[in-house]
């Protein structure tokens, strides 16, 4: 974990000294809408700080869960009752944050809280916009992009559409290196990336082939779908062969022998070390000759696909039941 204040928090949660000067505070907190929305009261905005640290990649999902459980266990976070009443322990140096889904949070210092006994917190709803369905057929863009930045992004709040997001949303800003299918008109584009488990793994790569849907001007990448390209010895963009990829296994099962990978010489050798948990016998099965050369636990990729072959593979697999990828 990189964030030192979170390390301190984890240690403090089980410490007697951290809780010795706490006092119980009570009040009432509700939303201003007629429908019931329970309010969450948190000391020092601890939960949102954890969420921000997870989004920035400072803590792992496991650390987030562990710290979150401690926050609830030690009642750093409490929920108001149905009538809005709540009780929470805090020190006089703390701050309370009142929040609820789709409401504007409020922050109040304990000193101010004490001055206004019997305080009632009323949260105002977040502003929203009307959702207008896209009546046009989505357009597919496939391009080699170079990362500029990937950052957390909030979901758009629509007044006339009820949805609870289960994935984290990120905004990727990339430079367009080469259009492969479709035609991005600008040198730089931004689009949404979704990941259920935390930071998207794709952000570790500088250059990536993304599969981006354009829905009436709203750009979203296809979830968990990307390809990492490399240069061949003649300078062309190509794709190294992945024996265990779902697409190859599907093509192999269905007998598409015309799409087997070809021998390639890459601009730079593609080598990697196999995880120690994989046995030597399994290495030979996972990385068979002639597609790979194995020496002990080191593997070198010797086969690959052109971009044209990559598009045909995608057309026959992940886009097989759609007309989004038309190569005719």
C-alpha cells in the first residue's frame, strides 16, 4: 500500500489509544425527496478516501475490502435509521460527512456540530440530466492508440433512468496512432473504460489496439477487449501469437485452419518468464513448438498475425453474431 495515511488508519482502527477520547454524538439526517434514502455518516470521509485510493491504484481490491470492513466494524461509518436518527462516536477534532446515493454530500466539523445541538441534516438531490436513447446503429472503431492518461470517471446521473453501476468507470485519453477499422477523425480521443475489479489492467501498456463503440457520439471501449501490438522487423504493426487466447481455441475447435498464425520476425524479441507455479511439463503444453521457443522457464514468441488477420479473427469470433465488423 502506497498511501501512508491509510496504513496509519489500519493500525489505528484496532488501537485503544485512537478510540480513548471518543464521544458519542447523535442527530437526524435525511434526504429532501419524499422517497426514503438512508444517510451514511462517516468520520473524516474515510470511505470515500478509500475509494479514491483504490481508483488511483494506491491500494489493492483486497486491501480496500479489509480496510472497509474495519471501518464498519469500528463504527467509523454508521447508517441513519429509517426515521433519520443516528448515533456515532468521534473526537472533537473529527469531521462528519453525510452522504447518500444520488444526493449531494455535506461535511460538518464536530465543533460546529456541538454548537448546534439537535442538528438536522437535509441532503439535496444531485442534479441530473434526461436520458435520450440512441436510435442509431452503433459504430465500431478499432485503432492502435497510445496512452496519455487513464483516470477515474463518474457515471452520468439520468433523471429518467434507474441503474446501479456494478463496474468502476474510467476515462481513457489516447493518441490515435493508426486506424485499423473505422475512422477516428481526431488525433486524440477520450472514451470510457469499465472494470469490475479495480484499475483496468490495460493501462499498463503504452500502445494498445482498442475496440471502441460510438453510440451517438458517446465512446465506450468493449469491456475487457484489447490487443497489444508490436512492430515487425519491417516496421509494420503486428500481433504476437497467444496460444491460450479464447479466439484461437474457438477457431481451432471450429476448424478454421486458414487463420493459423504465421512465422514472424519482430523488431524486438518477445521474451517472458513463466510463473513458478506452472510445471515444466505444463510449459511445453501451454507454449508449444513451433509457435514458441522455450528454454527452461523462458519463452520466446516466434509466430503472430498481421492486422488484417486480426480483424478476420475478431469477425469470426467476438463479433460473429453482429454486423458491426464488416470486412466486405
